C-alpha cells in the first residue's frame, strides 16, 4: 500500500510533465506553421486512481506519450549524427588549420548545408507535431461527444417540459373548460323553465372560463416564446406591436441581452400592456 501511495503522485507528476512538454512543442510548432495547435484535455492528472484512470483514457494522453517516445528516439539519432559529423570534421581539420578551421572550404560547405537544411528540418518536425499532437481528431471527437450529450440533455428537458405542460393542462385549464361546457349545458336546459337559475349557471360558467384563461396565461408565461429565441426582445416586441390596433413606437436600449426568464417576463408584460391598450375605446397611441 505505501508503494501505491507513493506511485500515484509520481505517475500524476509524470503525466503532468509529459503534457507540459507536449504543450511546449505544440506552441513552437504552431508558431512555425501559423496555426493554433492547443488542445483541451478531458481530465487533469490527480493523485487518485479515478483521476489517473480518466487521464489515461484521454486519447490525447496516448498521443503525447507516443510523441515523447518518438522524440526521444529522434533526438538520440540526431545526437549520434552530430557526434559522427564532429568526428569526421575533426579528422578532416587535423592537418593543422588551427583556429581558422571553420573558414576552410569543407567547413563553409557544411555550414551552408546546415543553414539551408535547418528551416526545412524545423518545418518537418512541426508537421510531425501537428500530425501526432494536433487537436483536430481529438477536438472533433470531443465536440461530437459534447454535442451528443447536449442533444440528449435537450431532448430530455423538452420531454419533461412537454409532460409538465400536458399535466398542467389536464389538471387545470382542461378540467375548468370541461366544467364550463357542462355548466353551459345545464344552463341551456334550465333557460325555458328557470331563467334565474340559468343566469346563475351562466355567471358560474363565466367565472370558470376566466379562471381557465388565467391558468392558460400562467402556463404560457412559463414557455419561452419562439420569437424571442429567433429575434430577441426587440424583435419580439416589434412583432407584438405590429399586431396591436393602437399605433405603437418601440424603443429599446439595453446594455446586453437579458437572461431567458427575464426576457420572457418583459415580453409578456409588454404584450399584456399592448393587449390592454388595444381594448381602449378611443386609442390615441402608445409608447
């Protein structure tokens, strides 16, 4: 157990160092290629098994590890070639060129080749970094996964909202409207023989209809109008103003778009005010 307790932080530190080194290479390659190669890891390495397992399941961790191994092998080969070149040049210049050996023709040729080859080598290494450490594949997979989860959550939320609306309609407005229909039927039967009783039933039906309308209005206020989602509060109020029989001037000056509940409340309050203005006997205008 103590061994595992010590090993977990060591593994987490190694993974963190690998990611930091990969980020450095991505930054350098991005500057060479003129592209943004930064990646977003799904999980951060931590000292627990769960955090390490989530980190190891991240495909980008595997790419970073493969790149580190290949980079170590390539670095070793380059170091060996450099050592061999130094040995060859030492043997060539052993004839006594002295401190001015760098200005000999072979040395100048080697320097020219290096000067020409270095940019190409750097670009090839940057392309390898983009191939192995590029976020394109991982970002696309992460985006697809995120969109899938978001779509599932949206579908569940819409289904729950539809169930809520159906329940509220069934338990509230629908029941009251059914009662209104029954009351009106009784009133029509009583009208020839008992006009006063029929009038009382009609007044009761009127009250039930008003309560049903209020419940429907409260239910609608809980639904975000599509016009707000498409055009925002200014567009929604302009559309409502066009339907009002009273000439209305819409002027809105908001520093930013309000949150959906606030926006919906403002829209319904203004729509109610426009409806009340439209019922005015002698409309003169509204603003």
